[in-house]
């Protein structure tokens, strides 16, 4: 696959579990972040292909962070794709998802190398 991934979630337990699971499935997890500042720093220094961003990050929403990431990388003229993740129902946030620069939404329970690859190839899910 060769996908370089940064995972952003405020739960250290989820970050560890997702990193283990995705790494074992061939995704190169280049870093993790627990808030927006760490995420932007990670995007800038690690230059991942995709950033998995939890919709609910505490002080900052994943939607706002997705917009910040898009603006940051656009200013630097290179690309990264954002996939929003959550354990909450996609239907609850459909309007926000449609207005987001994220390429897709993936339920945390379905997070896998296959769902990431599918989201990157197929766009919005």
C-alpha cells in the first residue's frame, strides 16, 4: 500500500490501538497527535499522505482541524488527504461532512487499511 498516515484523536488508548491495528495491516503510521497543534506540527514535519482526524477532539472540532490542515498544506503547495473518523453515527453530522474538506468519513469500528484505501480511492463514504 505505502500509505503514510497520521492519526489525530484525544484518546491515548484509541491512538495506541489504531496505530497497532493499522501498522499490522500495512499502513505506515508516521505519527499520532492528541490535539490540533500537535496535528498541524505533525502534518508539517511528517508530510503524511492521509490524516485520520477524530470528529470530537475536545477543545477543537475535527471539522475545524480538517479546514486548518487543508489551508496549511495548500499554502505549502503539497497535498494531504483528511479522513474524519468517529464512533458517532455518520447521519448525525451529514451536513457538516458535506461542507468539510475531508475526502471521507470512516466509523472507528470499521477503521482498517482496507477502509482507508477505499476512502482514498472512492472519495466520500
